[in-house]
């Protein structure tokens, strides 16, 4: 029997980016807030100080900061006619764990979606005709526009201190920035990072081929910065231990660095760590949440009553809690009815590897998010007529590290071991480099999340089941983008170049990204969305899912974090300026 | 020394002046008033010590040492896998949480699946080594007139290893390619991980490729294009230059 | 009372209204209580008399002194266990002369040698404020010292040698701001309690005011205007910002000073922190001569340089410039170049968190290196830091590090 705790105004499930932003905004508004986080507290100077942060085995291979599958995992299959099996060891994607969530170990790549991405279906239908879209493609317009979200993007980037060069300031195209991006109300908070040789050579080649390269927007800061919460951040030192690692010198934006020191000063905010929410409780009508139940590390069960529940976990686990709590109608792929679990999408990435025999590249001098990029082939920035696919992605030279357990380029045909392997490895390490594309992943009728019928977690709850495979549209897109990237690569005069477009089937054992989207999507129609345009549940008005990637109706050709952060601010504004005045459905 | 001095609280309370951390139960805790920070909470890795094998029996160790020295053979560029400590690394890893598959999802049922669904056996890495090494030893003994793997000529050792890799050799109860991949991956980990874990001795792996190791500041070199980084590798526990000479 | 302090009282009186005790009092006593509340902060009474998480002023944590354990007593208006039945004269005598109720001699852990500089009005204002806090019944055994220090009469002799009673006398040749700063520093702020070197009996070495002293395993640095060993390179704004926020472009407060910032200086008015800065930066200390630095080609310096490059530069930067308000600047730092390396060595071995304040909430942490550096290595890097980028200070030996390590293991 759960022991009942004193009531709070707000309970937040998960203390990552969205949880800490919502916590800050609502505590600032005077509400009594508790955030419940299933992982441990994490801090820069003790969990990943510079003295042992650069430890590839511990953090990148043994995955010290990530969710342990024993704590929670999911099952996976490519097709609906297969039996899903548990992901026993995360490798294809890496959900975070603990205070800060994925915001601890992310790269720092900080991208806005394109204005046309927000009206994807209507834009494509208008430009190319409805008949051109595959029947089983379930993409839909976002219920918010880029223009509405722009101030929120701006706030999140200022929170992070993002480094970059604007390409479009209030409609005026800026030299050196991304000419395809949506308008910005202000320049990036800090100037772009410095670039290494490979990125510089890529930019030269891209310009030669007629493209407009620009520095990747990075929340790994080019210089020290004080954010609007008064928190001071340091300068990135290009250590090359960024993604999969916590930052040891306060230079990569994270909830720890950018929000928590200010948030924890509020006397009306409390964090409850190493405690896992097992369900959201509803009243007898099923229309109103009464709080949550959680279990602490000793196995003791607690009930936390609250007037409002904010679901801020990683995307899969948002979907799982909605399903386990009976909020919203579960998606049924046979009928296409129901919404929770619908429109799971991912990211379609690919690479082109090059060897520049006569150049010293120092690949270990890197950050998770520097590099030079072109955006000419993203979204609908290029004419898709006759190409046989929709979507696209950015591409460029943004190799993030030279950590040798996992990054050891060798020429084609090199054996995996022995004398020839050793020679090739020694001779190539300084000269090999990976270029990459970061492509969209549109949603389909047969790509979805539901509860697994067989496998259970440590509390006996069904695991999430993922059914996902790449569709022809994405594979064609990847082939096209990878070809374009290889053309630029060849203009760099490499001694060797090899293109690796994404091939099916989707393989859950090969790391691609941790951009798992959808399942609790936001939309304008309750028949095709779980949340309304304020990330509020259509069915239970005091439950919000404030901007985790699970709210994306499909995934676009960019990393999700900037949009996740922007939607967190968007939701916080809706709650403080609208919901609190008149609690009830906002739509 | 002063009687007047202690008009302030102790250091500990200085750290936690803003902190009210109380425990509900177990390790779960309630945090408010400020981050629960103290430099005492640090969790550095432990230096692996040389000494007796912790996981391997003597015959297993000699097989692994011989194998890692063929996967990464010694040559004029530097030491091989054995001298670099790859077998010691694997031994210590198997004796620890990695060997036990700690933290992985190990609930039944175990069913074979597609490649894309990942590893689906109940066996931990430690169990896989026990079985794999035993099966290889038996194969070698039967095929090479009673010899052990370590006693084989280098060419024969290579033949066995590539036979495993390509599935040309059938082992009793063990999938050759699966075990080979495990052994190869762990060997590479040992060769390139920080020396604190027992492998990469004298930073041999890092020196081979020119990786400067556990460094955290390249601000002075990011724009020095096409110039090799000038400093030698450093491990978590330092480098020779940290010790005063003379 | 100055005009400046009167103005700020208006700000703090809003909170007083909530205390209830202020209701029904006349305007004068209302002002007096507000003034007293501010002076209580200025004097950091809560720093010792309130235990963390405990009731305000109901008694503190045990204080470890070189002579034994003392506990700051309950100073709430509880008549039995607090100071509810003290007269005004009792209170003034305790604060300014170290003579408690019924003539009991106080130990100078209570900084009456500084508070003696305070005006009677100010002391009575504190008294008036303390009378408004909720009385708490909490019996504190203040004196837990071993023989012979537990004999309070010993303090009579101590006072005869070390204690000079008397009010602060304004210097007519200086500005009102300077005099205000001097009054706070010497009186309620009791800066010298930590920052002035002590004689064998723990009394101030009055000829070396504010020139730095060791306490609780920390070195409270020289805060005179000495260019080399003090803070003479700081501007008035730098110092005011440090006191107000706990950080500036040079450094960040941690250890005991973090507490002083949290409880006292960050809550001072802008006028008062500026006044303190005006006084300290004009405190006329003798300018020390810089020693010759240890040569860069010294083997210890070379080892130190390698360690610094590999282990320290990611935050403090290769040239020791640090990062304003985040990572202390080592180049030119007086604390780094202090004759006494206690703080520097403990920072390297044990680490520390900087203070977080409303204006500067970051509170970054210096990680511990005791697990990574042996005594010789820690000594080498500290020696290197003390003798690079224009710094110059005596080398630190491995033995010094070893002693510090042993001490930290006993009481971090």
C-alpha cells in the first residue's frame, strides 16, 4: 500500500531538459513543485571532472551515464509479423539516466526545424500533389508554427549560450550563416566554435561545388557566457570527450550547468531522486489526474498527490506511462485508430569516409557539435520533383572525436586484426575522417510503440515494444543525400573515399542516434494526436507532456534538442499564462 | 593556531549550507535548497594492479595471451597485445561487473531472433569466455596432436583465429564467429582503453596511432592545422614527465 | 546611524512586519529592530548561533578550536535557556567586553575583541532585534573545553594580554565611506577574526592586521592592499562584487569565506560592501617585496608544468588566467602566492565548491586530486602554480602535502 505524501501543486516526472525548464518556470510562478527522477543526482566535479571524464571505456563503451537495461528497456522488432525481443544491452540508441537526463551526454548540436517542417503535410501536398505521398506515410502538420515557436527557440538557445552564426536575421540573409534556416530574432548568444582542418577543407570543397557551408550551431561554448538565469558557463576546450560523456569544465550546456543551480534555490522546488514513477493516478472519471505513484530504491511505494502532472521522461517512457496509466486511446496499427504509440519515428543517418593521406587531421581535437555543414538538402530546401522521395537532412564534416576504441579509420579491404590491421591503423588514424548526413525520418502506419505482451520490467510492468523499420522513402533519401555528400568529399581530393548510405533493415545493434521521436504526438485533431497544441493531454487536462521528442509528429532532418527545449518553454508559457488562470482543456 | 579562529562552521557545513538532503529510504533522496554537492562524492576509477589472474585459470590465460598477441602482433611499431596487457585487461573486466553482465536485461524468455534484434543469450561475458576458451582448447588439442593454442606456431594460431572468425571451424556448443568478435572487441578495448584498466601498457596503443590520451584542453592546437599535436599521451594516472627527474 | 543604513532599513522592514513581534511598537523601536536585524547579518551572528537547519539563534554546531570544543549558545529570548532575562547592560557587556550574564567570562571564539568597536546604539539594536525572534527552549552546554581551558577565569589573563576594549574612533582625515568601511571591518564584520595572524595564545598580532592566517585547515588570505601578497590589484568594484556575489574576475569564495558570503556579506547593502572595499584597499599595509621565482628549469617546476598542462589547464587555462566568475585566476593571485600554502594544497588534494549566491548562482566545483597525484606531484604542481606567469613564492615540499593529506583524512 502506497504511503501518501503531502499534496504538491505540480509533480514533474523526470529531471532532464524539459523537467528542469518546467520546474524553473513553474517554481518562479510560485507553484509548489516536486520533480521525481528515477536516476541518481549527477554533478560535474564529482561525476565527470576533467581528471577522469576522458575515459572512453567507462563512459562511451561501458556506458556509465546511461540507463541500465536491467532498470528499464524495451523490446524491438522490424516488422509486425515478427516477435519482438528485448534490447538486453543498449547500443543502437542510448537513453539517458539520472538528473540532467540526455542533456548530460548529448553532443550539443542545437538545430531549429525549418518553417516548412512545421506544416509538412500541407506543404508537400500543395507543392507536389496529394497523390505523391505514400499511402502508409502518416506525417502531419504540427499544431504550432515556426513563427509561434521562434521566441521559444531563442530562449532555449540563450539558456544554453549556443555558439553559431545566424543565417537569417529577421528575414535578412547573413553571410556565413545557414541561408536556409528560419528567421531568427537575434544572433546566436556566442560566436561559432573554431574549426579543425577537415571541416575547413570540407567547407572549401562545398563552396567550390556551389553550396553555402556554415559552422554547426553548438551548445559547446566558444567563449564563457552568463545565461539569463545568472549562471556562468565556461569555454569549450575541444577535448573530444563530449557525446556519451558529461562535460568536465562547464562548457557544454546541460540542465546541471544551465538550470539546476538556479532552480534548486527556489524553496518551493524539491527533487526526489532514485525514485521511479510507476503510474499517473486518475480520479474516478478518468478525466483528471490526482498525482503519481512512485517506488524508491528500497522498494517502498509512495503516492504523491498533485494538481498537475508533467510527463518529462525520455520519449519511450512518456509513451509507456501514458499507456500504463490509461491516458489516451492506444494506437492500433490494424485499424489505424487510437493515438498513444502512433507515429514513432527516428533519424536516417549515413556517412562518407575519406582518407587525406597528406594531411594531419588531429581527429581527437573535437567537440560534440563543431564542424562545417551545408543545409541545401534538408527538408524541402531542394526540389523533390522526380526524386521519388521526400525529406532530407543536413550534411557535413562534424566528426566528434578520435577516441581510439571506437574511432579507428582504415582503408577499404583492411583485415580486422593481425599485422596488416596494425599497419593500416597506425598509418591511417591521423588521416581518416568521417563526413555524415543527418536525415529525416517520416512516420508510417506500421512504425509504432505499444506494450510488449511478454517481457516485463523489474516492477512487473510490460516493457515498451518498438516496431520500426526504414521505409523506401527514407532509404532513397539517404542514397541521394549520401551521393551528394560524396561529390563534395571528392572535391576535397581525398586519397580514398567510401560512401555508406543507410540500408535496411533498421539494426538496433548499430548506433545511429538517440533521436527516438513520436508516440505522444501533438496535433490539431484528437483523432491523430495525444496532445493539443499546448502539449496538454486531450483526455486528461491536468496532464502535460511538455516537449519531449515523443510529441514530434514525425522527425525532421535535424537533432531534436533545440525543438525539445523550445517546446518546453512553449508549454511553460501556456501553463503560466493560460492554464493556471482557468484550469481545464486549453483547446 | 588560534582560539579566536573558529567563528565559522566547519568546512562540511560550508559546502552544504544551502542543502537540506534527507533520506526517505535507501539511496533515494529528497533534494532542496541547493545542489547536494561535496567533493567527497568523487568516483575515480581504480588502478588495476598486476598480480595473479583474477578470472582466468592458468591454461585459459595462456591461450588468451597467445591469441591477443596474434590479433595485435608485436612488430617494429611497438608491442603486441600480450605485452600491452590486453589479457590482464580482459581478466580484470571479466572478474568485474562487465563479466557478470551487470546492469543488462537478463529476464527470460530467451529466444533466437534476427541479427537486428541483438544478443539474446542468457550467458554473461564471463560464461562465454569459460565456454569459448574450453571449446577452442579442445579443438586445438584434437586438431594439432595434443598441443595447446599457445604451443602452436604463429601461422597455425592465425589459422585457428581466422577459422573462428569465418565460421570455418566448428566448435562444440559455441558459435565461433560470436566468440571471436567478443574476443577481438575486448582485445581492442584493452589495447586502446586507459592504462588504468590494465591494458594499453605504457600507452602502447595510443602511441601506435598518435592519440594523446586523457587530455582535456586542445584550445592551443585547434587552429594549428596540419601540424601534429606535440605532446605525448597522458593517462588518467599521469605520464613519466609528472615525476621529478634528478 | 548613517543615512545609508536608515534607507536600507525600509527594505528589510517588510519582512519584519511578518514577525508579528514588531506590531504595536513605536516608530523608533521599529526602526531600531530593523537596524538590529541588519546588524545581526553584518555581524553574522547566525553563522555560529544557528545550526544548519536548526531554529534561528537557538545555538550552533560544536566548533572545533585548537583548545577544544565550544558551542555557540542559545541567544533567543527564552528566559531559561536563552538570553530572555538579560538586561541591556548584560548584553552590551557580553558583546563588547566578553563578560556574560553574572560576570561569566566568554571565550574569544565570540569575537568581542572586534565587537568592542561597536557603538552602544548598534549593540542595543541587535539586542532589540533578537528580542523579536521566537524564543526556543534549547539548553546548550557552551563550554566543552578540557582543563585548564575550561576555567573561564583563564580568560581574565588572556584579556589582559590580548584584548583592547574601546569603541571605533573615526578618522577625521578620511571620508565618511572610508570610516564606515573601517567600522564594519574592525567591528561588526570582525574580518580580523579570521584574516589577522594570531599569537600563541590565539590573540591578534595587532601589528599585522588582516595579513592572513590559518584556520580550520584553510588559509584566510591577506586582504590588505599589498600588491603582491594582498588584494592590491583588485579595484574597488572587484572587491565590492566579491563581497556581494561571492565571485569576481579574480576568484570565487569557498570554504569558511563561502559561509561568510552566504550569511553576511551578500546580504550587505551596496553602500556597505563599497565602504568595506574603500577601506581595505586603502588600508596602508606595507608593500612586501616579491621573492625571486623558482627557476622554470628546476626539475620540480618541469614536473609541475607537465602536471599543470595535463590536469589543470582545462579549467584554469594554460596561462593561469582562469575564467572570470567560474575558475579562479591563478596568475597574480595573492592566495596562490601566500607564504602559507594551506588553502592551495587542500584545494588540489580535496577540492571545494564555490559559494552560490542569488546574484551568482553557479557554485562551480573544484574536483579532488588526492587520488590522482602523489605527494611529490601535488607539491610540484603547487610549486609550479606559485612560480609561473609572474607569480613568485617559496616552493612547497612533498612533506607539507603529506601533512595536509593526513590532516584532511582526519577532518575534511
